C-alpha cells in the first residue's frame, strides 16, 4: 500500500541506485515509484478489494 498516493500496488522491482520500489496497480497499468518508507503491507480488506476490482475489470474487458 502506497501511503502517499493511498493506492494499493504490487511490488515489481527495487532500484538500489535511487532506493525506490516500483509498484504496479493490481488491474495492470503503468508502474510508479515509491520510497520504501512510504509503503506498507496491504490489509486483508485492501487486498480483497483489489482482487475484486481486478476480476471485475477482467470480466468487463474480456481479460
């Protein structure tokens, strides 16, 4: 959970040079950078909500 943007994201990479994590939305899309101190584990409720949103999006768009 990116606490600055208040959005959930999946950690895709860590850049040791800039010391940033790359996060991607659960439904796919553009990745963004976040500082490790601004990221926390998502709650069960947040993870479930993200899974439901991803499933709805996939159903809607045939993915």
